[in-house]
C-alpha cells in the first residue's frame, strides 16, 4: 500500500537524513518509493530562490501536486521539506487518507550547531530575512502522526523510532 510521508521541522532538524534513510530502507524492502527532497527540487524548480511568501506558496503547491501524482500511481512518497506553514502540509493531507506527517522536533540552538549549509548564519547576520525560525515563523504541526525529538536521539535512535511507529501504523 502506497502512502505519503512528510518530514517537517526547522532547517537542520534531520529531514534529509531521515528521508534518505527511509527511502533506502523502503527500497531495500522492495517498495517502490520516490524521495522528494526540497533542496534538490529547489535547484530544479527555483534555481535562484528568493524564498518569498509567494514563491513558497507556489513551491509547496507544486511539491504537493508532484507527491500526489506519484502516490496516485501506487508509489510511496517520502518528502523532506520544512514546509514552514501548516497550510502547505495540510493541503497534501486533505488530498489523501494515506498521509503521515512526521515532526522532527529540534531546539533551534541545536539546529544552528548542525547547520552545514549556512542557512542560520545568513539569518542571524541579517543577510536573509526568510529563514524559518529566525526571519519567518515555523508553524509546528498541531497533531503530527509521529513526533521525534531529534535533539534528544541519535540518527540511529530516531530512525528506529520512526520504523517502529510506521510498523505500528501498519504501513511497513
């Protein structure tokens, strides 16, 4: 059974790391899966991103459309994307009952320490006013299907929590 799983959280909370691990895990189990990572998609869809509200609205509507298209063809979809507004994630949730929202909860100070891309440095120095958690708000999920505190658990522990929760939901 195909499903859509969206890893959301602040930048550097672990979305790409866990998305990649889950994609590999599902693939090794013989499950057809498509991984939609926002960093990769942005390079294609918005090669010179401005991160304006209008651009984000457009980007996340395209992301939801792509995810739904894959899902409608029986492909499980893994999304790694901040999706800083609930409406972005709720749009996709409203499209299917087979939607799993995974909130990677992480203290912003830990995210800043982990930031290998320099996103927070841009926000903290004023060079970017659009960094979720600093320049623009990040709207935490109201009722995520799964919450993992990635500042409390290692990558392996976080992944094991994820797999156990997905098993408990009957998805794997």
